[in-house]
């Protein structure tokens, strides 16, 4: 189990901008019987651990020598730079089941894809339930059963290996194979061109970045 170190935090609201400039991320620890507690973590350390374990593996969070079993429960990203600007850590009780979203990893070779079809991923995560120690970091889906154009895999057909439950609707489509597009369909798409929504305005994104950071800070103040 990986360990990440945090410090108690007194800085709240808009003042956390200075915290970020010094290489730290504002965060909150909560869950179970614990009262919400503002903390801060080193950005480089957090990013390294986050990329390694994702949001469905148990971590040890150490604050002033005290250790808690936690999950990275929610992360706010800067929409302009795509780096984390805030993180929530959820305290977990090891003897009680919890529900989390787990990444789907598609493996294997599909004959339909080799024949020219396109793989359409309907779901990218499963909502699962398990004891913390049994949470999978990801769920592998073998696409070698996709033999024909139009073939698909539903949740109900998935055979899991591990002590956890997939809570998605059994009839939900996970992935399917789409037949190659005709020349007429491709020409129609080329003629459509770009819509106004496809054009990114840098100034707008910068404003959205600032607005999102302020919204995260506002929510944090409400939690505390």
C-alpha cells in the first residue's frame, strides 16, 4: 500500500492560490466518523501516486504521524493546464464495503476490428462494490469475442475475476463494433465542417479555469 504525506492546512478560500504557487495542492480529508479536515499535499508527490494507483486503490495518508486508510475520491483539474488544483480523500473502514468507479481496460484482438470495423467504447468505467482490500484498480474486458460487424458486449456477459460486484445495469452496452463508413458517409462528414462549438477561445478557457478554481474553493469552505 502506497503512502502519501499531508499537512494540516489553515489557508482557505482564495488564499490557496499562494499555496499552489509554492508547489502544494489544497485537499480535504473526510468520511466515516471523521470531521472534514483541510490538508495540503505536495503536487509532484500527489501526481506520482495518483497516476500509479488511480481512484480505486487504498492509500495510506499520513498527517503529523497519524495514518488513515483513504481513497482519492475526487479531483478537480485546471481546464487550461489539466493539472490537479484540488483533491478529496475519503477515509475508508476496511471491514465495510464501498462503492467506487473503476476504469475499464480493453484487451485482446477483435476479428471484426481487424476486418476494418471501429471499436466504439460505450462505457469507460464500471460502478463497483467491494471491501476496500478487494477493489480492483481496473477491470479487463476481452474484445476477442467481437467477431462480426455490429457485435457487442453487455454488462451481463462479463465474467469477473475477483471478489467485487459490478453495479451497472446488466443490459448496459459496454462496447460494440461499428461497420466501416461508406464513401458517401465520409463525404457528408467532410462537407459538414466545423461548428462554432468546435472552436476554442483561449480567453474563455482562462476565465473558465479561474471560475472552476473559485468554485472548488467555495465548496471546500462549505465542507469545513
